[in-house]
């Protein structure tokens, strides 16, 4: 006899199912809370206070600011659901901000949103949700989940312009089986339409665009405030090792960068390598940017290793395309990725996320951090 599953793949009637909804104060998570409430689930909204924002932060297009917390409270009141605020500033600074600064100072290009999901959001909020005896933790991320035999599989969202699966590659198997993503099967316009039908005050709220603790996208100012001694002048060298310029600090550069190098040459110069040990920037022509081989560390796999024995697809940046590749698993949780075609601007500190294609779309198989 087949068991009757509710809309989030759990064998309970909605009225007997408790869900925690992570409410950031934006339209996506607010709409998810409304959908869950309308379907009859017992809903507890939780908003995280992650950093102490100043006046300049409150005006920028970021998530998790003081204004967002107030918006989340208003939505919860409108929907008639319980709402809690968790104060995680210390956890966030240790798990996300400090890591962000260290990564930049070592010549990498970090992705704090992955660290935030990996630590505060899915680790700590996961534990709080379990303590509240919730059956699932529901978020407004644009990823699709398919539940089969009590196992939850993560897929790219149908709205590929909104897909956030790249940022969730480090989710553990235990977390993934507990998480639900109701928006993965709809377009953003539909989300706003539902928010308007629910008469939510955030229906027309702009999407957050900046990293939450970086006012107006100026990450250098954050690092200058936290590590003022990190802006050390150093050499800019060409591929022959000749000094052709001076920089004001390696944190001002990323792999593939062209603008702001301030060195003239017959052909445009691009940042090819950031050598933090010697405080050097290596520049050269565009044809030297392309790479086919990538070394990964700290792998997180959401599938059996045998699924990586075939050609798969990878993404090496959040806005990048899917690239056909072969993955060789190594010891100590590392791997080597061989791209079928070379790709420009692959940067240490970014993630390389693995996908396979089946009848449901592109499934996330895991990934790792780009070492070199």
C-alpha cells in the first residue's frame, strides 16, 4: 500500500506537520512562509540577526539587515505564524566574516554565501529546527528537490537565472534530507504574484544584491576596517618575471581582472595569478587565462563515487555556464577536474560544483573548493 505524502514529501497530513521557515525578510522566504501556512502546515518563522549594521548598511541592497528583520516580523504577523529572532552575530563573524578576510589575504576570491549556508544557516538553524521538533526546515532558495525513498535530491531550479544550487553544494546529506525548497519549480515572477495575492508588504521589495556585511559591494573597506595592516604595496610582474608596476594590496585583485591594473602594454593585461606569499600580482595576455585542469580540496559529495566515473558537468563560478568535465577523486578529500574545453578566469577560493543530467534536470552531486 502506497503511503500518502504531503506536498513536501513527508508522510503526514499538513496540519500534523511542523515546518521551520528561514525568513530573511525578502520576498522569496516570505512567500514560502505564506505558501506553507496556506497549505495548512504548522509554521514557525525564524529570522537570523547576523551582523551589526550601521546606517550605511541599512540603505544598501543587502539581506539580513535591521530593516529585513522588521519586514520578516510584519510578514509573520500578517500570516498569523509564530516568529523567532536568533542572534548569531558572533557565530557569523567567526564562521563567515573572518574566513572571508583570511581568504582574500591569501590571494583567493571567497564566496561568503556558501560559508553562511554551510555554517550558520544550515548547521545552527538545522539544530534549532530539530530542537523545535520540526519535520522540515524550509527555505526560499531557488533549487529544486525531488524526494525518493526518504532521500532528498537537489536539482537546479527551473528558473536558471535564479538558480542557487551552486551556493548549496556543501550541504550535508543529513541536512539535505531535512531541507525543502518550494520555489525551485517556479519562476520569480510567479513568486511575486503569490506574494501580492497574500498581500505581503514585501511583494515589490527589490532583491538583495550585495554580500550582507559588505556595504555597497565595497569589500576592500571591510577588510581595511578589520585588518588595516593588510594593504601592503607589492610588485606587479609579467610572465617573464619582470617588474612592470606596483599595486596597493593584493586584495584589490581577482583572477581574470582587466580593469584597475594601471599598467600599460601593447595588448590588454589580465590578472593571471595572485602570489600572496610574495605579495605579487602576475599579469599577462588573455590567451594565458584559459585553464583545463583544476585541483580541489575539502570535497563534499552528495552521491556515490561511482556516479563520478562518467563525464559530468561542473560550474566554477556562480554566474558561469555548465562545463563538461571528468573528475578524478584523490586521497585526503581532494580531486582533480579535467575540463573538456578550457575556461578563463578560474580562481582559487571559488567553488567547483558537480552536476549530472537526468529526466528531472541537472542534479547536484557535490563539489569542492578550488585550490589551484
